[in-house]
């Protein structure tokens, strides 16, 4: 699938790189250059506010290409900085690979650097850095650590820094647990994302995972045996193309939203606001009648229909007639956001789903139940569920990969399981979406995601190979990057969930 790339073991990644680069020094250096330039761009985009424009930087470099990647990252970062103070901890020159030496020369042409040997790191233990980059070990590392490397990593972890970045894999991390691993705030997976980053015992050392796509998978390769994938930001290219000149609102689909209650009135408003920004042509929202006037004033771009309410302020079953009368215009249905556990609303949804067997469906929050899941299991149209890790337990014994795959197969659906590393599964593969930040750790972020999923699902102009899977992937990546953008300007603390919606358009200004 285009712009969804396999997550490989370190061994498979090494073998693939050998075939791709053919041990050619120039090809390898071009790859290193691409890595350095892309990490610098991504790092500055997300963390400029954290490190400042005159940062104090420490580079921990090994003798090989991973160290060269770290060095070239700083070289390209220097173009955005004002008199950075750079310290490079690296082995003596006669131990370095040629491309690593070349990277050092390029860095020296861009900035003044202070060099020291790894065993001299004691000299800087009490210093405070804005940025530390770990390029000590790469994917060729196999345990155990050499004693001097273990000491270097332990001392590096004791140095104060605002931001700690690992290049490709945190040094010391492997497929077996270890107590000596570089502790990163963010890891930039370079060229190929390695499975070691997703081992549970490594997660506390990996931090935020950012995939650096430098075109290794641009050519057609057979990865049909792989089950785990990661998303390239280039997936947004499909949304960046010009719309057809001869078109109208119906060209881009009509989303029906059935959601909301007096208990959780804000959820459906967040959902509709984000759906409107997904590119869909029309959004009709069926909400409790007491809320419709207020919502129409807050967001006049949607078609708000007030529905009769049950005794708890949720949508009553008698709303079925008004929904049924308009249902033939829907190109997708989204339900559940802020709905509550109202028995009447659940029956209403089950009836709506029966009336529209060929309409794509997105179910969120309180619409994710075993009864409704059974209703969707025989549908031919795409179905996407968007639970968090608590809600998935209504359908599965746990939130493991194995359970996720089994639930998707059992109910004939795709699931976007929301987390710090969101997993999108269609019962065959799992796509890991790692963009985003703790700015999303707020009530309402899932409602924005559901709105994006629903809008994309309804948009008839988007030709998807696997509609539910790609809608879940694009929507979660979209929300994740929007959260990074707002945090890069305003920090992760002083903002409301609704503020993130105002950053959704910004992905179209980024160069992927």
C-alpha cells in the first residue's frame, strides 16, 4: 500500500540496505545526507521552542554511519541556528569510517566544534545542554555492550538536557531487555523503521518515534509477508492535489453524524468541526433537539437536525423516521461521540445500520459495543471502529496485537486503536502511527479523530485501495501532526483540545 512502509528487524533492514546501496560509498553518503537533512527539518519543526535558536549541543558519535547521521543532522540544523555551541564526543580519527570523517569535515565548515574522546566525557558531566544526539550505535549492534560503551551511555544519561534525541535506535536497545540504554525523548527511525523500537521493554527509552522516509521504499518491493507497517508523511500527498474544476459539494460526499447528548454536548461539536475540515462536501448532524440551536450558531457550516430526546437527554428511538427519510443521501455514517450508554440510542443505531447496509460506517466511543459490533459483522461496506485502550476491552480480552487482529476478523471491521502509538488494523496487517505528542492527552482528542475518519470515509472523490484502513491511517497521522504543530508554537500545556482543530489545515503547508 502506497506510503505505508514495513517495519523490519535489524537483520532484514541491513540486508535490504545492502541490496539498495550496494556497498557504494557515494550512495551511502547520499543516504546519510538525506537522513541528516530530514531529521534537522523535522526536529526544528517540532522542537525549536524547546532548544532555542542558540542551543548548546552534544553529539555522541560512534565510528560508523549512525554517528555520521547525527553529525550531519547538526550540520543541517546549524543553518537555522545562531552561534550554537557544539561538543562532539567521538573516537580518534583512525577508527572512523570514511563517510563519518567526511561528515565531520562538513560540520566543521558550518560551525565551530569542541571535540573530546568518549572516555573524556567526565569533563562535561556537570554541563547543561539544550540538545543531546545519540549516534553511538546503529542497527548492527548485538548485545552485550562493551564495557566502555556501557559506561559512556550511563554517563550520557546523567547529563542534563532539554531534549535527548536518538538516531535510528537508542544505543544499547535490542530485541532483548537491557538496563543500559540511552534514554531518548525522541527517536528518529532513519530510512527503515526497526521493530526493536516497539518492544515493550524498550518503550521508556525510545520516547516519541518519528519515521524519516528518505525514499528507500519508492520502488516496488515485495513485503507481503510482513505484518507490521509504519506511515510515511507522504501519505498526505493524496490530499494535496487540486480538486476537479467541475465539481460541487456532492462530489466530495455527505457525512451523517449521529451523536451527542446533554451529558456530553461538546463531543459532537468537536467531531463535526473536524469533519468539516476533512474535505467532505456536506455534514449533517443528528443531535438532541435541545442542543441543535446552540450548535448551529457555533458551527453554521453543518446541517444540524434536532432529534427527540429520551429521559436522559440522549437521542430517542423515535428519531429513526427523520433519519431514514434522508438516509439515501449519506455516503458515510459516523456515530457514538458523546452518545452515552442510552439503550434507546443504541437500538436506534442498530436500526440505522440495518437500513444502510452499503454505506461505510465509523463507530466511536459509546457506539463500540458487542451488540453493535455483531450488527456490522455481516456488512459489505467498510467499517471503522476508533476505540481507546479501555473501550477495546468491550470486544477483546486485552489490547495486544493478537487480540486486535482477532477482533477485526471476528467483526469484519478495521480498528484504529488510539494510544501514544496508535495501531490501525484490518485483521491482516497492523499499521503503527507514531506522530503526535502529549498535547493530545486531553478529553476530546478522540472526537476530533472520529470526525476526520468520518469525513474521509464519506469523501467519494478519494480513491482508496483499502478505504477503512487508509482513512484510519490518514486521520490519525493528520491529528498527530496537528498536535505537534500547535505544541511547537504554544507548548503542550496551555491549550484546549478545540485549539488543535485550528491547526489541521497546516499539514498542507508542510513539505513532506
